[in-house]
C-alpha cells in the first residue's frame, strides 16, 4: 500500500429490510463467550463449537456484525479473502449459526495498527486522571469522525486501529473486491 491508499470502516448494513440479527455467541454449554477477545488482533483457539443465536430470524447477510460487533461471514467471504492472498491478515473461526446448515465464520483481524490521525478526526476524547481509570489513562475514550494516517498503515488490508479497536478497517482493495463479489450486508465509510 502507499500513502495514497484509501481505507474504510467496514460494518454491516442495518437498514436491510427483514434482515437477521446475530446475538452474543455462546459455547457448547450455552455460556456467553468473551466478545472482546475478537478485537485483540491475535490468533485465538477454542475448545468446542461457538454458536450464534439468531433473533429475529430473517434475511441472511454474508457479512454481519453480531451483538458486540463480532464480524460473522459466509464461506464466500473466506474464499474471497483467500483469493486476495490475505490468509496472514485474518483468522476465520468456524461457528454454528442457528437455523443455518452452511459454514459460517468469525472474521478475526490479526493486526492492530497505531494509525489514528487525531488532527483529522472530528473529535477525540482521552481517558483522563479525573476519570479514575488509571488502567485506561491516556487511551482513547471516544473517537468521532475517525480518520487514519495511511502512511502509518504499511501494506495492511484489514486491521483494527490501536486505541479504538471497536471498528474494523479495510483497504480500498478489500472494499472493491467485496463490492464486485456482491457480498451482502456490507457498508463502508471512508476513514
């Protein structure tokens, strides 16, 4: 990638009429799984299946953010990323989705990059001493109008920004490939 590469926040289109909604994932005993681990940018391993309840059921989307923003994708997305040669940038964790017989996967981005361009963001808030959270002091508390500095990203195609890992960022290459492939459920906002 070059400093001219454009990047996008990838999220799902909440305005698809009659769409499904994936809930918080559970393990084989029906216990909730720690959802924050999917934002850490590292390979994860699980014992037993991960299941996603669906409520309400409805139109399936090939890209969906479940409760707490976990990206869940259809096998077509996995195939697309493999064709793009992105196996080292993502981990696809097999999951079971209620009411579905086809394979589904959690898309786990394996990179966290320090690239937020504070000066270009609409607004950034940091954890301050008076917030009484010394474990978070100096980190981002909120980011509005997120903008990234492409010069700090290198050749990454998919990642989470350091300090604000609640978003999933993709390169223009990924955006265009997903659009050309007709992957349902995607929404992109340039950052």
